[in-house]
C-alpha cells in the first residue's frame, strides 16, 4: 500500500497503536525487521521503505535521461522546499534555502552580515553551532557573547538574551528546543520583537522542534531558521535548510555563500559584472545542488505532513509518558513528556555515557550528551517495548 493510501486508511482521529500497527508499521518493514530496540529517534530518524524507492527514482532519471534529467530534478528541489515551507508555516517556498547542514545555514547568515557584527548566543547550543560561532569570533569575523538561558531552578530564562539585545546586538542565535535537556524555549516571538526594536535579527535553530510539534516561523517572527530532516522528519543526512524571512530577503543582506544557481536565469550563462541575482530566496542558492538528497528526504516529509505534526505530538507524548511512568515504577527518575519538553526523555546521571554503552550491549540504542542519557521512542515504538526498556534499565542500575 502506498504511503498516501495507508494514511488515508487511518482516518483523521487520534493516532492509536493498533491503527499504526496496521497501516504505518508496514511502511517501515525493513527498519522494523532489524533486531534490538531503537530509542535514538532524536538523533537519526528511522527511514521509510519508500525512501529507497524515491532514491531509485532520482537515480533512474540520471541513468535514462542524463542531462535532460534536470527538469525533473529541479521540480523535485522546488517540491522539497515547498514541503519544508509547509512544515514550518513559511509564507512561500523560496524562503527555504536548501543546505546540507544546519551549520551551513548559520554560516550563510554570518557571512551575509557586515564584518565584526555583534552576535549573542547561549552556552546551550548544539556543538556544531557552538564551534562555528567560536571560530568566527576567534578569526575576528564576529564579536561573540555567550550567556546561559537556564535559570538556577532549571527553568528557561530569556532575560539574559534580552539584556544583551538591549545593550546592543546584530544577531541572536538560540535553539527552540535544547539538544541536551529537551527543554522548549518559549516566548521566542517576544525575543524577536525585542531584537527588531533594537535593530537586531533572530536566528532560531529548530532542529529538535521540526516534526516534534507544530512550528510556525511567521508567528515566531524569526528572521532566520535552521533545521533539517536528519531526526524527526526521517530524511537522513544532508537534507537541511535555511529559512530567510520575506523582510530579510528585501533587506540589505548580501549573501556570499552562493553559486551559479543564485544567478538570475542561470541557464542563460550571462556573466554581468556585478552579478545579477535571482529574486527572493533563490538569491541564496549555491552551486550545483545535491539533487538525490531531495528524493531521500521526500517520504519522511510527506509522512509528517499527512499524519499531521499535531497528531504526532499527541501520540508521541503518550509514548514518552508511558516510558516515564514505567521508569518511575522501576525507581528511575526522568525528565520530559510534557508541554515544556520536546521529543525525548532525559535521565541525569554522572555515568550517562557508560549507561548508554551498557544499554547498547543489551540491544537498546540510546545516546548520552554530557550527564544526560537521552531516550526517544516514536510512533513505531510499542508499549510492551517501553516496559522492557524500563525493566532492563532497572537491572543495569543507574549512578546519579
């Protein structure tokens, strides 16, 4: 059964384990046949069977049409951009600029800003964002200030960022969901408003939000957003993006990370000096794109759109709540499974890394970041599996 027919057969009501088992599990027959328990969906999402067929489609165009494949390939690129725009509620598809990583999207924004722009971010950002910002600062490209948005009581506090904006900043970089703790950073619209009052711009890393709960970049009022399909959208590596707001597109930004696809009518091969760029977000495109990536990401994006991210959120929160309950019954405390957290639970432990290794040897795939063990069931995870995980973890034991 096709993906579209399978989802249609489920109806529009709340997701249930039985309906998913009947209609969605068969779409993942290859990955679900693998041994072990997979709770690292917050890291690398499990692919659909259809992903392999989609990749074959893109490859077949190359094999059978050679250079004439470009018409179909570029249609797929636009469809890819349109699906991402729909997922984050972007106003139009050309606000989405395909990238191979979220870090590449960040660099595109940094390189479009004037030299020595004042950048403010947090110490809670993911490693790739952190290292890029610090290297730009070390090379004298930006002036960087880092603050913590985690208060003493572990709640999220945006006031340090607000203060830095008030003191003077050009760009603020912050995650919508913190990668280590799964905490959701709320009131980003208020942060954006403060940025705009003071002449700054806001870039939001939404990698751990997209596909987890509904994201509306317009209501958020962000100038830029970075994210990708590697995790919850089940699109694998390389299918990332940069969102550039319509206001930012008509501002004085001068993109440098570009290539010949950013030119006005690139296939005419005109070479004016200075260059003439395409309109809107197409002016941020680079050189010959990695076309097969768009086919690779297609099925996961379609599934998220057809299931509905709000329905996914409700069901996956139930999975997380069940796991949290079974862990608590085994004497293990965890954080998450509520409207203040994203798509995974965390267990704080001084031996989180070794605990992840012990679970792996027991056939349970998780991961650890610092002193946090991260566990992420998804809508492919059955209830009895969650019970087995809690039982195994109780046997292994946890050092706090």
